[in-house]
C-alpha cells in the first residue's frame, strides 16, 4: 500500500499523546482514541498510528487492523470539499449509483480517495434522513436533493475558485 | 473438583465442571474434528477463536449448533457429535472454506502435511458446490518465511502466536469480510516489519500459507559443483526430531543415521554445530566470568545480567523492542555463526583453499537461522560465513529426494576436526540447556574445583520463566531462564527497570527452545511430541563420555593451534559480534 509519507510536527505528536493519555493509555480504548485523533487530524496516516500504538503499548499491526476494519476510519486525507453520495435504500433505488459513478468519472478518483490537488474527496454513506429528496449528495455540510448524473458537473463547478 | 453429568453420543458421562465439549468428548474417546483450535497444554499456548465452525455439535434443546471448542459442558446436556445435521453442516463449512482455497495441493509445500487436506480427505469431499471469486493476495518472500495468504483459512493461530505468546506484534488480521487477511502493519512486506523470524507462525499454520524459504535446490547444486568443498553442520535439536519425518516415534535420537545420511548426500565433511556450541561456551562462559569478577571487584561500568545470544530471533527481538539494552547480551556469536567463522578461517587454512571455494551448509531446527546467516556482518567481502541454512524439514526432503533409505542406514560418526562435542553442546537444543552448559564450565573455571554433580536439574523444565541460584563454592549465582519471547519480555522489563536479581539469563525465542523451533517437523498441536524431544536431548547428553565444553579435546586443540585464549584478540575478531538498533522511528520533522 502506498501512502503519502507525512511528517508529524512535535505539537501534533503531543496532541496525539494527550488524547491517548485522556483515555489512560488503555489498549481497550483504542477505538475511542482513533475516533478522537481522526477528528483532530482529519485522517489516520501511518505515522499517527505508530504514535498511538506506542502510547497504548500495542503493536502497530493491531492498530492498523482496527483502522482497516472500520469504514469510518480513513488513512487518506479528505478533500477541502468532501463529497458524500447517499447509497441508502431510497437513494439507491432512485439511481444513486449512477450519480456516484459520474462523480468518480468526472473527478477521476475512486471512493475513499481525494483529487491530487486535495480539493475534493469522494465517499458513500448510508441515509442522511432526507429520503424524500433522494438521491441525495452532500458536499461538506450542504445537501443537494434529487441529483441526477447530469447535475454532477454543475455541482462540482460550484466549487471552482 | 465439581463433577457434572451429561450425555455425549448416547453415552452417559461425568466430567469436571468447566470442561469444554471438545475436551469432554476427547476424554471419552470421541475425536471431534477441529481446524482453528490449537492447544499446547504444557507450554500454555491456546488458540480457540471459535471461528472455523468445523467442530460444531448438536445440543438438544439448543436452536443453533454449538462450537465444541468454546462451549462448556452443562449438567444434563444431551450432545450429538455426528448427527445428520452436524455432519451436513460440517461438510458445508468445509466446502465453503475449500471454495476460497487454491487447488494446487500437488505442488504445495504442505502437500501431505496439511490439516485442511487431511480434513477434506476425512470427509471424502469430491466436489465443491460453491463457485465464486477466490481471494488473491501477493506472495511475500522474506529471508526466512514465505507468506502465501491465498492459502490462509483465517484460523488466526499465527496471529495468536505472534501477538499473545511471542508479543512480537508483526501479524494482525486487517481489512474486513472477504477482503480480510492476516498481514503486517500497513500491509508491508514481512521484511519491513518487526518480525523476528522465530517461525512459530509456521509451526502452528494448519495449511500452506506460512512456510520456510526453501534452499534445498541451492544445496544440491553446490554439492554437484566440483570446484566447491561443501561442509555441513547439524544443530543439536535436529537429531531429536528428524526421525519423526521417517516414521520414528517422537524423541527417537537419530544422530548416527543423520550423519550417515549426510555422507550419502555427498557432503565433503560432516560436522556438528554441537562442536561450535562447546566453543560458544568457552567464549560466553569466560565473558560471564569476566563480567562477574569485574562486578565483584566493584566495577560499576560492568553490565549484568549477561544475556545469552545464541538465538537469532531473540537477537532480532531485542534489536527491535529493547535496542537501548544492546550492551547486555553476550557478544558471543551463535554456534551456527561461530562454526561458519571457524570453517572459513581455521578449516580453509587447514585444507589450503580459499573461503570462496568452501560452501558451509547448516541444518537447523529454525527458520531465523536463514536470516541470521544472511546478516551482512557475518560475511567477508560478501561471502557469507554460512552459505545456506536448511531446516530439519528441508533435510528430510533432501534425504527423500536422494533415494536414501533412512531407516536402514547404519549409525555413523561425525568427521574431524569440527565434529566432536560434549553433552554440554547437545543440551543447547532445549530451554535451560545453554545456561546449564555455561554453568558446568564457569563453575569449574571459577572455583578451580571439579563439579560433584554435572546435572543442574534445577535449571531444567518447561515452565515459561524459571530461576535458580547456583552455589559457585560460596558465591550464589542467580540464573534466570525464559523461553517464548513474551516470557523474555517480562524478564527484560525487569532488567530495564533495574529490578532484575539475575547475574545471567538464558533466552530462547521458541516455546521449549530449539526442540520446538519453527523449522522442526510439525507437532500439529501435540505437546507430547515436544516433551519427547526434550527428554531425548538430555538422554543424548547423559550418554556422552564428555559432558563439559571445556573438556572437548578438539576445542582445546583449536585454542592451542589457532585462537590463542578465550576472549583473546583473534577469538574476539572471529567469534564475537555487535547489535543494531532496529526501531522503526517515528519521523518527526516539519510538514512537507
């Protein structure tokens, strides 16, 4: 697996250590620690996992095992404008997959990836509670309803600088 | 002890409360099949994730079938271990496992020795009704271990050994569902992980997912090369296990047949790593006495305890996990590497050839020895001191390939001058043996008195951590012993915290020591096999005319003719080494 080799600043390492300490450096709190660290960091790159493993006195392989098990955790940074396509039942039957495919084609990235300029990232999610508007797409906090694959280009264009 | 009554396969039984259905059945002559389950009772190794579901049984009144390995017996239970429902379910489970398993059994290194294959044969599986995608994953080649994860059945035995028992933490299950595999941190190659190459993952793998890097064909080619003098050394634990590959009962010593077989394989000289083990004791024993006497004289710079350094997996373990303690282990090379260094200096000089014209092969109970022999510090101008290291299993394969009727071979001896050994060299093959060998010599050198009793029974046993105080003629010497890296870690944490009371500690990475190394014939979860080998090692020791390393006449001659004195300049250059910090550092630098 290739990952962007990132280098942590001392204060970032200190923040991760503080989060671990808040959970008493307890191996059993790994998921909570990962959750907090991802909120702080945006994602969980290898270097961050190494710090967590060291603080919780467990193997990096085990931390990586948990990070890769849960779809909530990500090792890739989200874009400045994270795009989420709802794949819940209602959205799915009204063509969400076509919309998702169009985003993939248009942005030339897969689900879970970011564009090379770091602007957009793409993910799928399950139900945002707006089934009446299906299919639903979210860009950051903004919700788009009744999206068709033809709308994709227009939505992306809204975020041109 | 509270007994409960229940019924298994129409038989009324009484069993101790808390017993699993699997064990209750076994005690009553019923062998429920298992795959992921593994227990080595005497070594405190247990794996029962209840994951494979092969061991399911029917319990009357219970809606689902119960996995026998993790379900405790309850009073009044009525259990059926081979009802139609059980057999059909078991078969379906097996067929589902097989549906995502390659069908290349004929060319698999585990062919004939695979627990999944045995199971398929037992169930008479003739076709797989489930067609679908098979998982694919890259093969991972390291100097010692090959990972072929397509063959993995996710029994998690390797993960348990690597994490819970060894506390190495190289392997973990990663990803989810169909994508899940046992892999390393960040899915890197094993070579880029904290793996120590102890090979205990191989020792417990039921299938062909984890095997050793096979060097047999390289050895065959070297023997066939007329320009090379090919010599072989055999580690102590090999002779106590090789026979199992040829149908002998575990614990049968086949030292003489092994030497004969190696001669039939046309090695030019048949030598013994036990000889080098005696040499190791001369160096390591004197190093212990040197540190001890300086310590007693009040030298505060001297580091105690001294830790043994014969085990390459243990060395790699502390280089990764305790690099700050690199001054504590003995600097003595392992017997394998001492042998290689002497073969390519002392012995090539005797033969009047160059080191490039000699090929040194070692037969080891170990896969980490392959890695050890490839370490750059054990080579001169890129020519390694030990060229190829084969496991006990590879030697058996070599013997079979060469049409040698092992069972009808006569007993033969090792060659001179690197083949003679004492009983002290032999016991290097088991936990407690190295330190007992060291004590036999250190006692006599230190006290200048002969030992009244050669056997140090207090140092023997299979408990994970042991300790004893040996009376060196009024001076009490505290000895610690650990086998299994998780146990070693406990002793090391004590040393690190300055709380260790020991003067010397012996560590072996594998549970039981080399007799249960990752390169030995597979035990398939039977700890009696390991105990039988353990007894055989002490039997071989007791039968030796000489039992103390410092009495080995060929080693005495080696110092007179070539090395000078223990810890002398030449000995230091050829027989001692140093250690490295192998921490994968967290990079702390400015962003981008």
